[in-house]
C-alpha cells in the first residue's frame, strides 16, 4: 500500500492483448473478481472503452445491490480504470515483460477528501481490498493462462 493507493503486481504468462480482453469484457469480471462481490453484468457494452458505462449486480455481506461504473482511464492493452458514484478508482496497468505481461491492480482512494480517506481506513477497506486484489490477480493469471494455452493448440 502506497499513500492512498492499495496495489499489487503479478506476472502473467499471456500477451497483454489476452489480459486486456478479459479486463475490458465486463461479463468476464465475475470470473476474475477476488472479492466475490461481483455477481453479473446487468447492463453495458460487450467490450469497454473510454467513457463506457456498465452496471454490475453485486452482493456484500449478503445484501444485493447494483453499481454503475464508468471507464475513466483507457489505453488499449496498457491501462483501464473505472469508478462509480464514489471517487475511488479501480485501475489495471499492463506492461510487457519477458514471457508475458506484468499486471498491477490498484484501488486508488486518493480522490476522496481527507475525511473520506479517514472513513475508508476506519471501515477497513484498504486491508479488505488488498486481500481481494491478491485473489483477483491470481484468478486473472489463471484465466489468461488458460486462454493463451487454448489458443496455441
């Protein structure tokens, strides 16, 4: 965790195009979500781009709800980030490395006011999100790896 950004990095044995395809296909997010709160895509495009809105069905502490996100950062095969009505951003940065792609996922809550950041920490979201990010990256690695192996057959 750095300042008001919770992040982790993993190397994935898959090209950036494969990883980015998973991240920009919101219907696939339930497969890679390490928080286990994402249930399904309710509304949105088949593939995300800059400015795309998409609504996900979620469940937290047994309570169902919906969240509409909007893509706020986008660079093909390199970067995607989205946010909803709150100012935090979920960001994925991709970097080519020998044998695949280095992926850094982050939960950036620096956009909140000082009081908002204090409240986020009080609720324990940085630690929860740190655990969820670790699981998401492992799921992303597994799924992208399967797709890469399947495509080479």
